[in-house]
């Protein structure tokens, strides 16, 4: 059994914000009186992440995942709870701790807008006190892996989003971090850039780096993550390997069915019609716990006379969407 | 540790200058405008003296010397460390203050390294010229006076740093509020005139409690051979003010809530 690199116990974060309203009247009123609003962003969550893992930390907007990640990266203090990462309590031993982690924020750049990425790398070399030879070796390896050699000397503002994001990864990993937090790392990128970045993450993971990935891009999740933690309304609603995710609501398959006979009145226990292209071509969701595949095939062929078909796993996005909608806050 | 911190700071300066040089015309216009703006107070003093009014026992060059040294103090502190104020305010407002907290250095040091402002060197230039003109028209000071003045001036930089830390700390909680600069200018206005014009309680406050007089008035008074409070007492005042500012910063940092998303 591999060792836990991140341990979180009963983590809670509550903060106060203020209601201002949206009208002009509300704005004027807020100059004198503001109604405080207590927000419980994270509610007693606990989890562990193993060394060498790629963990997808998912949730809808406002679920509490960014707050959790900010606590895990030492940016925020929790209200209460315990966190142990690499033997450190992030908010208490922040400086020592962050020297051993990296972070890429898809919407917050560590590059410097008017000067080339090479200068930003040099500044980070000084900040992390990376020995010159190790810096050169790491930089050369990552520049080659991400294919950004040509952009090193160009001002950041003239780079494409994909090139900039690749350089963000280099900044985050120049100092050989053991854990890297990725917050929406592929947001806005084209397919080619996304693939390059996913390949880079996989390669670094094989070399031993643990990744915590926050994203709304489920292709990132399917392509990279082995463990999934789903958070909603500040609570963890799923924490298991990705294979278990598609089986969360039972063992189901998506079936595309083309038949000789009309499917209009076709009904079987455990079979749910999703959509229909025409009378003889439709998509279904089959619950194998109710109707095993073999029995379904026999009955469907007898009733409809199957012409062609395909059987797929339930798409991860359908499962996640359903999970997001399952647990509502208790008001 | 100090060597490493110095290397980071130098790299931060190089990076800031390289960034600013990307817009050279704007940079030089900015310096010129700043120079004109900083000369407003000395010009007002000049016009007051031309009209025949004067501060008792202070001639025009003596008063302008205070303002010249005050400008030099700002000309050193604004580019070198006062950038922590705007840097913190802007970063907290935009949510990029988080990026300083994921670096293995103190947040204050990171705000300092990434907040060097080359444009503020205009203040140093203006202060140097004004001080030079005044000194050329005043009796020369001896070496002991220069050394003493240098010590008080360094302590004055400590006061400037304390102000910067308090303002930056306030910027963490009081998001997006650039009015802090105006408040600072109003408070430090007490330090650009001869201390003898103020009532005793005010003199005590600006000498020992919020030691604004250390920035320009006392160093200039030393060069002019005028009396200043003893070094020991004012050092204690500066040390207290600095300690208070750092404590305040830590409290504000602990209450940082970051931006959403």
C-alpha cells in the first residue's frame, strides 16, 4: 500500500461576506449599512491522497473546491480542521512547505506580461534558490518536452494562450516539486495544446510527481485522473478511483440500437430511452442490475430484430452532472 | 539567507526595469510629470517667501532643504520598497496576491520584490536637484554633521518602510482602496516643514510616536546645525513604530480571504 502524501481531517472554512444588492438604491445603502452573510465554504471534509497519484478534485462553481485548494496550498487559514501534507501544516509552515509544491492557476499568471518567459524563470530560480546547473537541466528538459524553445525570448504578451500555459507549467515545476496543484490548467486551450499539456503531466507523474487537478474539463479528468474527489455545497459526495465513478448509480451501459422493427412501443424493465433518431434507431440506458446484458440482447432481438448496435460505458459527464444534482443544501 | 534574499531582490529590480522599458516613452513622460508634481510644494514655499512671509528663524533655503531631503527619502523608498503598497492593493483586488503566498519567501518580501517601481526614481532626481541648490546656498556642514544626518536619514527610511507596511496591510483588508496614498500624504505633510512651527504635543507625536519628522525635518536640521531630539529616544520611537507595523501586517495577512474562483 502506498503512503498518504496528503491527509485532511474535518476541514472547515467559514467566512463572512456582505450583501450589497444590485440596484443603485442598494449601492447607496451599502455605503452606510451592509448585511453580513456567513458562508460555510467547506464543511468538515476529510480525505487522503496517495503519493504518485493524479487526483481530480471536482465540483460545480461555488462548491468549495477552490477554497479547499487554497487551504492546501497554504494561501488561506481554515476555520478548523487538520491538514498534513508532506509532514507540514500548510498555513503554519507555509514557507518550508511551498518550497516543495508547485501550482498552476489557469486564470492567474505567474509570467510577466511585458518580458519574455525566460526572465520570469530566472526570477523564480532566484526565489526558489535553485542551483544554476539544476535550473539549466530542468529548464532544458521541460522546454524540449513542451516544445517552447522558440518562445523563450519573446515578450509574454505576444505568446498564444497555449504557449503561455506551457510556460506556466515550467515555472511551477522548475524547482522539482513533489506535489503540483493544477487549477483549470487547460481552460481556453485548443485540442493540440491540451494534449501536449496532458502528455507533460503524465510524463511528470511517471517520474513521481503527485498532481491535484481542479477542472471543469472532463476530458482532462478522464485522460489524467486515477482518483476522483467530488465536492458540492462544501461536502465530499464522492471519493474513489475513477473506475467506480461510472458505477456510482449502479452498473449501467449506454446502448445505441438500430433495428428492423419500430422501437416506438419498445419497453423493458431496467431500460430507459434517452433519445430516438427515428422509429428504428434510438439510444438507451440499461441498468444491468435489473436486466443483464445477455437477457436484454435476447429480448431485444426477438422483439425488434437487431440490425446494428453499440454498447458504451455511461459518459463520465452524465454521472458527474447527476452527482452535482443529487445533494442539495439543507436549508 | 541574506545573500539569497539580496539576489532575489536584485533579480526583481532587473525584471521590473525590463518590464518598464517595454514602454519607454510612457516611462520618461511619467518621470517628468512626477518631477513637476513633486515640485509643487517647494514652489509654494518659494512663492510664500517671495511675498515676504517666512517661517520664524528659517530662511527659504533651510525650509527647501527639508523638502529636498524629504523628496530624496521618497525617491529612495518609493522605488525600493514603497511598491509593496500598490502591489498589495492591486494583487488583493485582482486575486493574484495568492501567487505571492505560494512562493517560499515571506509574503511581505515577495510584495517587495515584485513591487519595484522604476518610475519613482523621478522623485530621487528632483530631491537631489533641490537639495543640491539649497546646500549651495547654505553654509557647508562638517563631516560629523553629515554622518549624524546619514544615521537619522536611515532611521527615516525605517519610518517610510513602517508606513508602507501599514498601508499594504490595510490594503489586504480594505480591498482596492488607493485613498491610502492621500491619507499618507496628509499625515507626512507634518514632516516637510520646520518642527518649530508646531505645538509641543504635535512635535512629540511626530518625533517619537509616529516619527514623521525623521524622514526629512531632522536630517535637514542636523545639516543646518539646528537642535534635534537625542538619537537614542528617536531610535526607540522608530523601532516601536516598525514593530507595530510588522505586527499589524501579520494580523492583516492572517485575515486574508483571497478572491473567489
